[in-house]
C-alpha cells in the first residue's frame, strides 16, 4: 500500500504561480511512476503530467505544456508540480497518483493508476 498526500493548493490570481507537492509513503517510491491529474467542476478527471521512476521520461498535456513543470526527488519521496502563468481554466482539484506502469503505458491506459491522493484545490481568479 502507498499513501499519497498532496499539498500546496490555494487561491491565486491569473498569472501567478503555485507549487504543488506530493509525498508518498509505504513502499519504495522509486518503483513508481508519478503523475498529476486534475478535475474541474462538471468535468472528467484529466491527465496533467507524468514522470518516470528515474525522472528521465516526462509528459505533459498540451494545455499545460510550457507553463507547468513536474519533477521528483526520490530521496525525499516527493513529486512536485510547479505551475506558472496560471489561468482561470486551470481551476480544479489536483490529484497526485502513482503507477507501477511505464509512463507511456500509463498515458495509454489510465486504469493503470495504482494509488491516488485525496486532492488539493487550486483556484485561479481572473
């Protein structure tokens, strides 16, 4: 079992930055690809970014590419999402997730998610 806890959400104005953190405990962190997903009100949960076990493979959704950066520190069992130039449409609950699948498999098969966090709210005002 892996316990995943997000933090760092909040209310900001458009154009601002936020950094989300996600700490995972319970199993060997470096055995898992890690990712961030989000769900806006009335919409389905969507992929934001994923990073491979060693950090060498990273994928972003087109909507955040160039503005968001995912990174991980395996020594701290932590994955980060640096969000810059935030837009009102980035408003959502952001979820951290872990998977034993490769990043490419995980993107193709979201059901390969093994663990989810509880989520952290990000609200961007215009």
